[in-house]
């Protein structure tokens, strides 16, 4: 199974917003804001998390 198109677009939008808000921030700050979002997405889209 894979995430729906709507969820993928929602995640992409969330990442875009964080990147836009932190354009002038140092790279470490941007990464520290992106890491939990990406980790959560990986846990959500993990095939083991889907119940058949």
C-alpha cells in the first residue's frame, strides 16, 4: 500500500512551508525543523504500519 495522492501533496506543502519560513535561517536550523516532519512521514508511510 502507498499513501494517497492527497496525503503526498499535503506533506509536500508542509515541507514547502517550512522551507519558505526558514530561507534566511542557517542550514542546521532548517534541518532541525524538517527532521521531525520527515521522520513522521516515514513512520506514516511505512508499509508495516498499514493494517491489511
